[in-house]
């Protein structure tokens, strides 16, 4: 007895030791092999094995055919592979690929376990959403040609053998699209949803109204879309556009009928994407006031805004003094709440200029009657009433962090965009928070050297998106639902350009939000991004290669001499430059340390190379521009 126990102990120790050894070698293996799979977002646990599974029509998928969600996921998988492979994988009784729901609650509602062996694949999850995310992983393990919309010949459709256990860090992994500043069709919106779902994002925030267009049919308020959805056509710089002229046709715009919205909602639901509508009030309301001038404080503007130039001149806020405003909001939110199944409705609340309220007799009367000290409290009063209205319809309110001003509405969820401060304060006060600080999450900003980027402002590089941590120290982590990328559309005249701005920064956010900020590793991330460029190429999805362009910074040193620093975002590109007005290449000087400007030079030209081939754009900056960027001499 004694001896057996001793033996057992010894055996146990041996087992533990070999497990630990196995674990160590497996985790060593991990980095290298997970890199070889190039999955975005990186899964929580991967071990790649020798060999592969060959995907053919004969593989067949087995699942519980009484579960329509599993059948729909198999259909989704087939829709993704048929164009490139030319075959589908039917659902059959004894297939080699099994989708299986289990009682494994450790996987949560979105986690999955994917085991790929030479002869079969088993994908298990606690809920269908987990099966859907396992399918995304499986699709990413196929060669990049799988993304093509035309049949690809002579490709081995193989999936490397692997054992993957995965689940997300955050429940809210979002991407916003502004469809007001520029109009995107229903099909384009679907494409955006499809693209974000492939990276395991699960929230589509739909910014449906703003000064430049009201985009959702409200049946009880038809002028919102008859009038508010249309503006004069303009191209060129958003901030420089000429107002709509008298008699000019309002030919630019569009809106979604409620039937079209239902179609988008069904499409999103098939991809396990929640859709959060935003009705941006009480500011950002030029289009609304043009449609229903009774909502203005004193004088409604006479045309939907074509750009961003007229703030503080044209009224763009709903009057909080008039009862009509609350009747209007009741009608809007009743229809929105009936249409959108999600528990949340976003009511905006951002950047509300309060100058008109200050001058408006009705607003001032409301402040007096409600004992409100200032216009901030008037905004808070309005948001409170919107919170009550939504509650009566079984919905919860989300607002931008300005809703903190004048007192936060009970139960409101805060979307923090002006940095993290509003989010931190709200989380500490017991409110749920979605972090979207502009410095990490604003996908409308430049993503590389501005002189070679399409027009916009400020900077949010791929690395800035990737270094996002939605849970700063000292914040109650359980109050942070997650984060999202915000794609504002002031400078997005086409959907193709929207994609350019969304990817790869959206992939970086997808990884932060799924894998978790503690798991991120830039050195391993950008090579995976490069592999996804290839996938995007086959899919004909636009993306930005801005990370390859040199980062050029200038400053005055202690002696007051201009010094120029050249870097690359990947960190390992070769950078060549000229000051002599010739094109830089790998035979012109190579950058090693900060440069000083040779006498009489007018321009600096810079280009990045990898393996003796150009990879970034040629950047040309005047020395004057570099002086300007350097700021004042010390
Ligand atoms: C915002 O960017 N105005 C939320
Ligand atoms: Zn007013």
C-alpha cells in the first residue's frame, strides 16, 4: 500500500515534469508556428503540428442539422470558398469536418476549439458564434488565393494541422462607419460588415445622421429623408467647400428604407455582428433642421451642409425649449427601437455648440422652469430625457463622452473619444464604457507621412492603433466593454477609400480587442499584416501600405541647427535620401543617423527599401516644410 502510493507519487511527478517539458516546447513552438499561420487576430493558444488537411468537395461537413444556425454557418463557409475553389463542401452525415456544440463553458459565448488533423477537422464551441469564429480561423488558414472571386487553378487547398483554443478578451469589438458626411450604399455597408466580421469583430456602429445628411427612413417624419438626405454635390477639401447656392440642385446623397435596413440587419446577424444605430442629437443636426425647421431655436439653416465650414454661423442644434423637439425624438426613437434588435441605441451628444441655446428664449425658459444653471445642464437634461425615452422602449442609451458634461444620465454607456479621460471617469462612476480614443481609434486620420496620404488631418499610425489599451491602469476592468475603430467620412468620397482608411488599422484594433492588449507584439504583428495584404489583394479589398512610408521628423538641436530623423514603422526598412533634387534609390546615401541640411538644399527626398527593392513611396519635402514641422528654435 505504502509502496504503491509512493510509486503513484513518483509517476505523478514524472507526468507533471513531462507535461511541463511538453508545455515549454509547445510554447516555444507557439510563437514561430502561430506566425506561420499568420492569423489576425492571433488566437489565445496555438500549436501547429506536422502535416495538413486537404480541403476537397469530398471532405463534407457534419453538424446537427436540427440547428439552423450551424447550417447557416456551413452555408457561409461555402459562400466564402466556392468562388475560388470551384467546389462546395456539402453537409453530410459522415463528413470529415465536424461543427459541434459542446457544454464547454470555458469557451464562453464566442470561443472555440479547432483541431485540424490530417484526416479530419473538429470545430467545437459552446455557442454558434464560437463556431462562426472558428470558421474565420479556418478560412484564414487556407492559402490567400481563397479570397479570390474567380476560380483559381492549380492551388492545393490545404489547412495546416493545428490545435487552437481561442476566445476574445473583450465583448465589444467594434467598427463605426459614418454614412452621413458621404453616402455609402446598402451593398457597401454590407461589404464593410463582411470585412470586419472576418477579423472577428462583432459590433457595427452605424452613424446614420449628421449635419450633412439624414440617412434612415422615419415613416412618421418623411421630410427627414425627402429633404434631409440630400445636399449639393461637392468634391475637394471638406473644410473649403462653397455653400449650396440658391436654386442649386441637391443631387448628392441617399438614405436607407426600413426594408433595406432590415436586410442589412439580417446580413449582420448571419455574421454575428450587432448593429448599433446612432441618431446624433442634439448637435450635428443641420440636415434635421432643414427638414423640420420647427426644431430650430431661432432660424433653421436653408440647406443641408456640404462641408464643415459653417459651425456657429448656421444653427445645428435641436431646440431643447420646444416641446416639439421631444415629440420629434419620440417618433424617431420609436421607429429606430422597433427596427434595430440590439439593446443599445446611440444618441450622439457630441460637439454640441451651445451658443444658440444661450440666445433662444424657449431654451432659456426651459432652463428656468427646470432650474438648470447653464447650457451644459440643459444638454444633460435633454440626454436624461432621451435615456428615459429609450428605457420606456426597453433600450439602453450610449452617448459620446460629452454626455458627462452637466451630469451623467443614470445607466448611460459612454463612448470615450476625446482621449480616455471621459471613459475613466465614467467607469469609476459605475458606467459601462466603450473606449475609442482618437489617438488610437480614429481611422479617419492620417496613417503615415501626410504629404503622400489622401487629404485629412492629425495622425493615427498602424502602430498607434496596435498600441491601444482599452483598460488603463486603475480602471475597473469589468466596466470596459471594449473598444472600436471610428471611420468618419468627411474625407471619404468613395467606399474604396473607406477601405483604404479601415485596413490595416482595423485589423490592429481587432487583434487588440480579441487577443487582448497584453498579448500584442508588434514585431510579430506587422509580418502577419503583410500576409493579409496578400489576402486583401486577392479579395480586391483596398488597404493602406502607409506603414512602408518613411517617418520623417525634424527638430532644432541645442545649437539651433535643423536635424532630420528618418524612421520606418516596421523598424527594419532601409531608408535612402537625397538633398540634390534627384530621385532617391538604393544607390543614393543610406540613412544611419540624424541628418543636417547641406548648404542651399531646397528639398529632401526619401524612399524606403527592403531587400534592395523599393517598398515605400518617394516622399519629397521642402526644407521650409521641415523647418515648419520642427517648430521654434530652442
Ligand atoms: C466625435 O468624433 N465627434 C465623436
Ligand atoms: Zn432653443
